[in-house]
């Protein structure tokens, strides 16, 4: 974190520093939200995937054994 603040020291205006910091914060927030959404969708889709596999296997068994 200290190195980031040192790098921001090269900017002359406070407005520029704050803009960059808020843009970075916004980017990190978007990444965290996308990870949370991906995780929620993946966990919600897992039971559906298991059901589809079961149905496919059941249909294959019916074809094979009558």
C-alpha cells in the first residue's frame, strides 16, 4: 500500500490522485461483485446439472434395458 501512495506522489493535483484512487476502488469493487455473482450462479446451477445428468442416465437405462 505504501508503494501505491508513493507512486501517487508523482501527480501534482489532489483531484488526479483522488480520481485514480476512486477508479481503482471502483475496479476492485466490480471484480468482487463479479466473483460473488459467479459463485452464486455456479452454486445454484449445480443441483440442476445433477438433475440433468440423472435424467440422461435414466433415459439411457430405459433404452438399454427396456
